[in-house]
C-alpha cells in the first residue's frame, strides 16, 4: 500500500528475525505480513493455538499466511504473563533462526472502566500483559538483540500525555499502557548505541476484530486498515539503531516519509470523520474546545428562557419517551443526565428510576446518577445505533461522571431501545 517509488519498499528485512507478541491476528499479524514480504523470519508469540469462539485466527493460521507472503514462520504458544513461556519461545527462536533482530511488543489487554468498576483480575491482567509482559519479553530478547547488526524494540504504546482526562475514566488501563511507554523511555537510554527502542501509536481507530466488538456493525467505516500501522512499523524497523527513544504517530511518520494519499488506508475511502484514538494531544485540545462550546451553550440556554430546542436531538428524546416502559425502569433504576454541545444542545435527561420513567429537556426531576457529556451529533448516533457508548467513551467523544456501573448498563439499554425506536 506504500507508493512504489518509496525508498522503504525494498527488501530491507530479508533474513531478519522478528519476535512479535500477539501476532496471531490484528495489528501484530499485519506487521508480521509486511515483514514477511521481504523474506523475514517471524516468531508468532501468541496465546491462541485453538480457534477462538469469536475472534479469527490462531498462531498456526497466521503462520500459513506468513509463509504464503514469502516469510518463514515459527508459531509459539506464548502467554506473556508466563515468564517461562517467553524464555522458551526466545530460545526456540534463536535455535531455529540463529538470533533475534527485532522485538515487537504488541500484545495488550484493555478494560476501559473506572477504579471502582475494574475487577482486580482485570487490573492484574492489564498490568501483567501490558507492563510486565512487555518488560519481561524485552529482557529475554535483549541479550540476542545486542548481537544484531541493527536491532530494534517497538512497543505499541502511546506518547505519555499526563492530562488527567486520560486517567480519570480508566486509570488502570492508562497506567498499564503508559507503563509500556515508560519501558521505551528507560530502555532507549539504557541501551543507547546498542538497541533502538521506540513506541508507535495510531492517529485514528484501526479496524480489528476487537474494534468490531467495541463499536458494533458499521464502525469499520470510521476506521483505517491495519496496513497503516504495518507500514509505519516497517519505516521504524528499517531505520538505523540511532533512531531511538521516539514516540511515533503513524500518520505523522508516513507523511514525513512522503506518503500523501491516506485514502488507501481507509476502510471507506473518502470518509473524513474517522475516529481518533485516546491519549493524543489533539484529542485533549478538542475536548477543551468542546468544553468551551458547552459553556457557551449553557449561557445561551439561560438567556433564552430555556425554550425546548427542536431538531434531531429533540426528536430522539421524543422517541425515547415513547419507548420507555415500566420494565426499563425496573431493570435500570438510574437517572441519566446529558450535557450536549452543538445544535439542539443543553441539558437533557432520561429518568429510568421514577415510576413510569420519563425523558426530556432540562434538569431531571431527581438527582442524576450519571452525567454524560458529548456533542449533539454523537448523541443522536449513539441512540440510533450508529455509535456504541463504549467506543465513544474510548475515543474521548463521551465523558462520564457518576455511577459507572449504571453507565455500563446504558449499552444494554440502548440495544433494547433501538429495537423500539
């Protein structure tokens, strides 16, 4: 998918050995296939040996694709939570291919939940896979990487942005991903001149099976292909080892490398409203703009004698009011307040606690359990099934305060409401 005239489309990774965690599917497999086209050796270090009930691919099907693409594959069953499995796979890789030139720490676990809502086993999973797994895999590979002519470690982790907005809604996940990024900071300096250590993060949402689960049907149209990360990774891994300690955004790097047409990476070419991912400064700046817009909206609402807006938001709330039943009230027992910016914005509510339930404009009749802030356009998408709350939250388009357990119920409630709207 890179331009044929690009200087980094030659077989620069021919004969190199890449150890890639989580390479049985998604981004890890895409990076593996890109390198395989050069004739690289790929160690597929992942858990999935038997077909998963909902996710495609195993280490063995990935191996077949890698071989078909022109590379050599070594599938290894590796749960990065188990140090001995990492060590065994590294030894097998060295015995098979003679060494390791590149490590890609791609395996990751995610739970976008608040502190009180994140079960201890989920905290342990994210810390074990994201931080500890990255650290231990790097530790196991480094003695062999130091012997390579142009060794690299690449972590799929974000630039560290200490704005509290990236911590408050999913503290454990943020700590775990920033832990991967801190490995880049520390190891890049520790092994400067010996091993390049960098981080790569996407600018927009990437279409994977996990994204389908988070976003639901149709979400792929707002995503890019895994190819963009594979191409960005290739650019990094073919640079000299002096290129180290960098936190790289895929699109930024590819633009610097001469790529101009990013439609080739889009699932739906020509679409401009692609989803952005969390942790990027641009998203934080956008949130500030949204906050100012909300403040202005609140001021206008006060000065206009609180007249009920018209338009898509008002129509959506009328539909919700008509769909609310006693069963929704009994099963939910929560009051949701929405602070919306843009056309038809202001304060709206859905009361699924009081007898009979209600929905409409203004403050709820009783104190809200959950306050959600977002744009009017995204609200309409969310309540018409075009945008899942989980995905809106993950990409910073939805902010939540209050009872997170009730907020999580919203997704189930929406699926039921959508069938009635």
